[in-house]
């Protein structure tokens, strides 16, 4: 039992077990997920800007 090293997942999976994580680990995951949310929102905004530019170029 003690011979086996506890392997911590590198990323976060929706629905994963949280019982064995410390408060520090949970806070790290929150920070990681907030960063990912910001990255996804930036991608959405970039696509919206591209769409607006295309719409303006083809507007008669």
C-alpha cells in the first residue's frame, strides 16, 4: 500500500474525485481553470472580431 506512489493527475477532468486533494491543490486547480476560461473567452472574442471584419468587407 505504501509502496505505491499516489499519482496526481496533471490536468483537471470534469467530475474527477476531489476528496484526496488539499485546499492548496484545489486552489491551484481553480487558478488553472480560470486561466483556461480566460483563454477560451479570448478565442471567442477573436473569432467574433474576424466575423465582424468579414461581414463589413462583404457588406454592400
